[in-house]
């Protein structure tokens, strides 16, 4: 497509007039300039549109759009709408309350094209009130990322956060965000993409700064918002199901899922995981024993750790 942007930035927004202008200004200052920014409003009631109107009028790379009812309310629906509109060869998802490094797009695109991979994962840094110090460091490539690293992706040892990856758009040809999830949707979605054999690269450069505040998705989950907890439990089951279908459920992954299921007893997550796994009777009994004795082992571990700390052992 003639004059099409190379990168499509997709940003869902909801009542963030007090943050979004600063975020958009950091996008406007990107050293790479051939982009479009699709701002998808999720039905907010504040003055977001009015606050960004000057930017929309002066820079037509920014577009403000309302999420249509054919997409469910929430981040996944907004992002899916953005994906269906995106004209770029590459896509990236930014939040509406953060700060973007001025070389975010330039650096991650350069890494993808030089390394001939499908996506680039960079690092982020959190801040609250005091603005972060933006550093310009040489590109530091850490490692390639493939389906063989699925354990590290699922356990979030490799943290593919929603705003820390530049993707080739074709990674989403057969994949969309699950619109029934209101939390952990990117973890579930990105896990599926990794299992589709797309190859990425990790760099150690910090190219994104996420703002910590009580109303963020993460903040609400930390405060044990029941909607977010239920969504996380649903995402876990979807990831388990996908890994089973792809024949990627190792012993370590089974152990991980069963261990975290103990924190979601209200959703009978352990039982639901066993149903998906369809284990032979003996293996099922072994995992039931593992799950039942887990709280005892946790208590023993905490006591042991306390004793070591107290006596400097």
C-alpha cells in the first residue's frame, strides 16, 4: 500500500485524560517517524478526546476511534479492533498512561530487521511520581527467543508484557486477544504466538517506562480485584489447553500450573486443570498428593527460611 505506515501503534484508552497527553507526546517525539497511532476509546466518560484534540489536528498520524459494539468492552476488544485496522507491517501496543523511550521504535525495528526475526522484546522500567531518566545505550542483544523457551515465557521469567514487544503483523494473522479476558490477556495471547514457531530476540535495553498507580490493571490485580483474579484463572486454563494441544506440556509446566492453582481455590482451578490434562490414574493421584501437601511444604519452607535468617545460617 502506497505511503502506508511501517509501524501501527495500537493504544486502548479509558478515562485517562490526566495521563494520555504526556504519553502521546512521547510517541510524537519518536526518532522513527513512519508510524500511525490508533487510539481506541473503550467508552470512556471523561474529556480524553478534548484533551488530545490539539495533537489530532496537528499530527494526522494520530487517530481517535471509538470501539464499535462488534468488539467486546475491554483491552482485548480494543486491541483486536486496532489490529483489524492497522496498516503497518509491524504492530506494537502502548498503554495510555506510560512514557515511551524516544528510540523505542527505531531500536526495536532495527533489531528485527538486522536479526531477521518476527519480534523484538525489550525491557521496561517502572516509575510512580518522579519521571525516569532516559538513557541512550548501545543495543545489547541478550538472546533469541523460540518455542523452546515456552517454560520461561509461561512462568514469566521472560516477561513479555503487552507494551514491551514490537511484532511483525503477520504474527497476528491467526491470533487475536481473547475478548473474554479482562486480565492476563496478553500473557495468554503471546504464549499462543510463541507456540506457533515465531522467532524473536530479546534485548536488554530499557525502551519503555510504565507508570505505577492504583487504577492500573496490575494495581487492581495486586489489590485482589475479583474480576481480575477470575480472568487470570481463565487465562491459565486457556494456556494449559493450548500447550496440551501443541504437545508442549512438560513436567515442569504441569508442576508450575498446579502450584499456582493453590492460590485460586475459589475457582476450583486445580480440578479444572486436571480435567484438561486427562492424566492416567496413577499420575493423577501423584499430582493430587503434590497439591494436597503443598501448603505443608510451603509452611516448612517459610520456617526454615526464618531460622536461617535469624541465625545467619
